[in-house]
């Protein structure tokens, strides 16, 4: 069992506000409305745009976990991480967290998580924090492993050196 070390709800709320997606009060309401209450989440089932709303919810849950992991495990300058979703309105959606090392090197999968978005409803904040901490830990562990095992790429010659050769 992974011990929860953060208040992930506050972290997600701050991330939504600091990224400019929504003001703090709206972020707090959004997270409260979508993470707590009855299963299945009636807001996702009764929305006019279920696909878009589900995509937004999954990105708003997973992207801050990736951000937290990259703060703990710094990325090389050319690298980036992207969160992809394959949304299903009838079954489990797939969330993929992919590491792109840059310099045309092959990308690597950090996380593949299957989630029924309308069932991502929690009884209390401790339950949600444990869920988020587990995924954060998976992403951080995979990222640490990839960064440590990555070969040191040779430095590219400067423009002047390239012309001399």
C-alpha cells in the first residue's frame, strides 16, 4: 500500500487555477462536483457533450500527477511528457502517459490506466488521495527508471565544428 503524502485535491485545484483553466473557486467546485457523490457520476452521464467532458475530466485528473512527477524527476531539456486519452462512453477509457525523450529517440509508455470516468467518484478525500498517490507513484517510478537508464546522448557539434569537418 502506498502512503499518501499530498493533498491531491488541493494540488489539482491549484494546478487548474495556475494553468489558467479556471479560477480557484470554480476549480474547487468542479473537483468537488466530479469527484464526490453518487456513482455513476450524473454530471458525465447527463451532459450535452459527454465525450468532451470526459476527456477534460481525465486530463484534469492525470496531467497534475504528471506535473508533480516531473517536478520530482527533472526531464532532460529536449524531453516532454504527454497525456493521451481514448475515451469510451460505454466502457473503460484508456489514459496513456507517454515520455518523448527528444532527438528522434523512441517514445516510452509511462502509464496505461483504464478508467470508467463516470465511476471515478470517491467516498471521501482520503480515498481520492490514495487513488491519485498510487498513479503519481506509478508515473514517477517509471519516469525515474527511464531517466536513469537512458544513454547519455552525445553532444551535437557546434555549427563551427560541423563546418570544419
